[in-house]
């Protein structure tokens, strides 16, 4: 007699349950903070319009005069960055470290008046970005976000298997809106998850390129530039990624692993008295650096990061909404020589695709249309997470955790094992956590379940 084909549905459901249990809170947090950061342009104009907007004039004040105004207002502060006006009706901005705080100082570029300041790490957008990227707890938060994103991939893969049509379309391709209770919530969860699965994968994978473990390994493989690009300039051990932090993006992702060049002739500036360890003493003006950006047609919206040591450089960088306009220039602080000028066309194919993916992820590449699409994805994530929790709560036995049952007479699911092994190798943190969860499931939950079954049978 022909043996019935094994049904692995409950096994996939069990892993989907575990993935959802861990991922759901993170998905809700990522969706909400993502929505806030998604509408940064609109929210910034609404909340900080008095700092950002100025009446357009005919002649701007030289950058060095603006710098002196800011230094006069913050005599104990250190100016680390200058952002020229991105448009005619916009203010200029300086980043100042003062008394343990990092401040965004806004200046009228036509009159030199200081318009006000903003805590660079405690404004709405900086907080949303920091929570979104590392939960505001540094490396531990970054690893948790990466782990959640990796398990999000497990969630999508197992969810598609559970969704797969088994002889019906209602509740699969569209929800049965005339249903009530758990059936309706199940349909909303399954249908939303299916239609959003591919988009969610794109969001998860593009977001993971920024993570500190998986993203760093990914960048080391694909962020490779020809060595000859750095042949004619002395380079330091510092990478350009040091200019980025959780609250502020300065250089594009593709540039993070590149070395920072050094300013100055070795004989004149580095051989005497260990000047490389001393403070910066630029011989060229800030306005001269800004002029270099204008001459080289750098997209407006760029920043100029100041050198902090005797061998440091000025860095002109724009992380453009359209990655094809990305630019990163390093300028010698003594001579004004451009030591490196890296554009989108210098990126490798994978780096280009990654940069485009990041801009689509942030809703910037195609303006309002891109924002609306990403907003819909975020809303689908929220609906899927909420409906998943409601389904679990409604089907959960009274007083029990409600882990999907596991049949112990099933043969080895070779396809499932292969998929999980592949995911574990592709995402090492997921692989490590799979081992931990598998052991806990075997040692605790499965044994407790068997004991409960034995007790109920004997009674």
C-alpha cells in the first residue's frame, strides 16, 4: 500500500511562529521609525522651518566669515562640519561640538546671522535614525537589529511555504472580507504577507548592508576599488566610514571601507616634531574648499568635514538622493590639492546596485512616489505583525503558550533542512541563533509537551 506523503506544514508553521515571536516587535519598531525618517524632508520643514528657511538674497557671505561668526558664538566649541545651503532659500549649517554636545548651528548665508541651534543627536530625525539602526545602545543594538532582519528572511521564506495555494484562491490571493474572527485575521496576515514578501525581502536585505557584522563582511567583499586609485597619495589607517555615525550619514555606503588620504608633504609636515599627531592647521580657506566643490560640480546638499589632525583632510561628500550623483572628495588641507575624487561611475556593479537599493529603502530616489511606496510597505509590515499576534492570541489554548504542535513521526525534511542551512550560512547570526533555538526547543518545549501529553493520558 502506498504510503501517504508526509505533511511538513506544522513544522514550517513552528519555525514561522518562532521567527514571528522574535521578529514582530522589531518589525513594528523598524516600520514606525522608518516612517518618521521616510518623511524627513516634510517633517523637518514643518518642525524646523525657522532654522532651515531664509529669504533668498543676491550675495552670500563667504564661508570663512560665517565660520568666524559661529566660532565667536561658541568660543569653546569645535567646528567639525560645514553644510553650504542646498538651495537659494535655505540656511547654511555648521556642526559644532560644545560642552559635550553635538549641535547643528544654522546661519543665514546672506547676512551671517545665527538663526539657532539644534541638538544633533536628540532631534526627531536623529533619534528615529539611531533607534532604527542600533536601538540607541551601540553595538549590541546593531547586532539585535541584524539578527531580527535575518530572522525576518526566515519569516518570509516560511510564510510563503505556509501561504502556498492548496486548491483555493480565497484567503490566498485576496482576503475573505465577509469572514469574521480568526479567519479574517488569518486572511489579512497571509494575503498581506504574500503581496509584500518580495518587497519586504528587498527592504531587509538593503537595510542589512548597514549592519556592523553582516554588512561589514558584505562591504569588504563588494566595496573594492582599484588599488591604483590611491597610488599617488599617502593613505592613513583610518577609513572613510569613521565619518558616519548612527545619527548622521556623511559618506556613501560604497566609500565606507576606503582609506582616508593624508595631507601634507612628508618632509615638510610629518617629519618635524611629530606634527601628524598635532591639531589641524589648514592653510587653505573653507571658501576655497567650497569653490572646489562648485568647480567639480558636486551635487548641492554636500557637506565639508574639517580636518582634525595635522595630516587630516577636508572631505567633501554628498550622499545623494539619486546615487548617480554621489561624490566623495578628499582635499589636502595645506595645498588644496584634490587627493581623491570618487563618483558613482567608480563603484563596482554590486556597490552601485546596493546604493540604489539603499536609496529606494529610504524612499529618496523617486521623490514622493518612492515615499508612498515605502509607506505602503511599512503599513503592510505593521498589519502583518499585528494580525500575526492577533491570530496567535485567538488560537492560543487557555493558559498555554500556544507553540504549534510538532509530530515526532515525521521523516527528515531534507528541503527544509537545506533551506535553513543555507540561511544559516548566508546570515551567520541567524545560523548561531538557529542552533540555540533548536536546542531550547528540544530540551525544554518538546520535552514539556511530551510530559503534558503523558500526564493527560495517564489521568
